[in-house]
């Protein structure tokens, strides 16, 4: 099947043949030699269809993300390994949720952040938010060597001096593509740079290019520690809070169940486990909150930021398996909200006006979300996306979305950080 045939088939099956020409043109860049990418896109469109997302809500920017970036960030591009993509401030809303949740007490003072990524930006953010807590970050990708090139792009390398992962200094589509157009060459370039720098003085902390040996040690304090490993691979003392974000959407439901069992064994009695996903500045966030009761974890809440119903990127649909339970739940709740015509009319009235004002993929003359205004810099996009989330609270849209779920018979509300929640 050619890329064109694949796109035409999905367009008819999931969007009644209504995808915009601009979106389709971006999808034409999907690599025909990557069946994992084709399967991901088909799965994503299936979930979108179930969530009642119309073709007009798929922006040209989303098409560009799928067509040019997706293949480069899936595990298939990293020899099957989960890429430790990380951004500062990504879990800020989750930190605030823990602080503001009614079960928070001063006695809750230990946390496991598993899948912390590297550099461990989000773990460091949490350590600042909870200076009196004992926090342990765990990730299988913690490096032996960290290399920054002259442009500030970085790579992690293992004990064999082989590149494990690399990421641009500013993770825009263009910058990702510059590194990933020839991934093998980029890996060799960083490995050669390691050889050049390994016997030289480290220089100034912020100098470029530079090498850091065993870099994770530089982040550790008497309250903050790190271990290389993954779920089920490390021995730890039970923690009051376990956070696992942007990890389990890479695995099937059998793995999810095993992870829950492992979390239960490593959570203190009455402790809490938060599992979910999000993107820059806590946009496109969704998560389950479990409590340890006896020997098991009890699912207490599923929450999501309202931008998930109309996201700029693809995190709400980032499922690598058909049986992804969190994507299925999110899809179900989005479908209920989107089925309420009155709510969606008000949502579009407010949200589309803000997109137009901020130049963030506003609707074109044919009614489709389009492209970024050229005056909007890459670093500004997600700051503007965060403003959209703030407006959902100030305009009362979050509460109205919760009321829609209530009318559908669900125990719904808005939690302490403004996320729409379904309580169990």
C-alpha cells in the first residue's frame, strides 16, 4: 500500500473523506518503510473518530507533526527503546495537584519519579516544589556521558561510548528534523565529539561544546537521588507518592497491570500513585490517581486538562497499543463532551477566538485549523497553549464540561488544579 492509498483509506474510514488538502499534504511525508508509524497513525485516527473529533479540528501543524516528526520519536527510531523526551515544567500542574489535593499532609514526604528522563528536568522541578521531601528519580536511560554540541543540542552515551539518545536544544519540528534526517550520522558525530572531549578539561559549566561524565551525580543532594533502571528493575523502600508519566503509553495493558502490581508493592499504606501523560508546560495532561489500600491500588480519579478535547499536539492520542486503557478512557469522556452541541458551540466560540488572537493555528477560510502565525516563535507556542488552559478556568468552561459529564451519569467535577475529573 502506498502512502497516498493509506491516507485516502484512513480519511474515508475515520473522517468521511473531509481531511483538508493541507493536512493530507503533510501526511504524505509519512515513511512508507515504517509499519510502526502507519499503525500508530491508524490507531490515533481510530481514537479520534471514537472521540468525535471532526476533520476541521486537525490543524496543518498537527499534520506536520505526524508527517515529519512522529517517525523520529517513536521507539522504532531508537532500536525499540523508549526515548527519554523531557522538558522543564512539564509536570508543574501535577506537582500543584499533589500540594493541593485533600489527601496531602506534611507527613507525606517521599516520592518515586519513575521514568524521569534525562536531563531530569521534571524531577528537579519537583524537588524545588517539595524541598523537604526525599525524592528518588529512576530511568533506564540515565547516561554515563552527556555531550552538548556547539549549538546546545545534547546526546546521552552509555558505558561503551555509544549514543543512546539525542535531542535538540529547542525541540521544534525543524530542529528535530535537522538532527534526525540522518540519525546514524548524528550519533556518530556525538560519539566523535566524545572522543575529542574525553581527555580535555570540562571547562565552564555552560560552555559549548562540553562533556559531563556521570552527569546525574551533579543533580543529587541529601534529599534527591537517582537510580538507573525501570519498572520492576530496582529495589526501593515504599514511597508515599509514586509518579509515572509519559511511560506507560509505550506499553500494552498487560504491562500496565504488572506495573500497577509493582507500584502497589512499593507504595506506603494509604500512599498515592499518579499515572498519566502530558506535554510542555503541563498541556494535554491526563492521569489516573490511585490510593494504596491494603495490598492493592484503588483507582480514585481520572483527570484531564480541557485542551485534550482540541489539542495542539498529539499527546491525548499517543497510544502505542490498541488496548491502551488511559487513551480509551480519555476518548470516552471526550466523546461525551463533544456530543453536547451547546457546550461545543460555546467552547469553539471562546477557543477559536483565542487561537485567532494569538496566531496559533487559527481557522482558515474553509473552517479548518491551519498553521502558526509566522510571527509566533517556537518557544512561544506552548506558553500560548498554557494561556488557553487558563482561559478554560476563567470562562468556566472546565466546570461546564464537568456538568456535561454529570448529565451523562458520571461523578464528575473540577479538581484543585482546574482539570476535569471523573471520581470513582
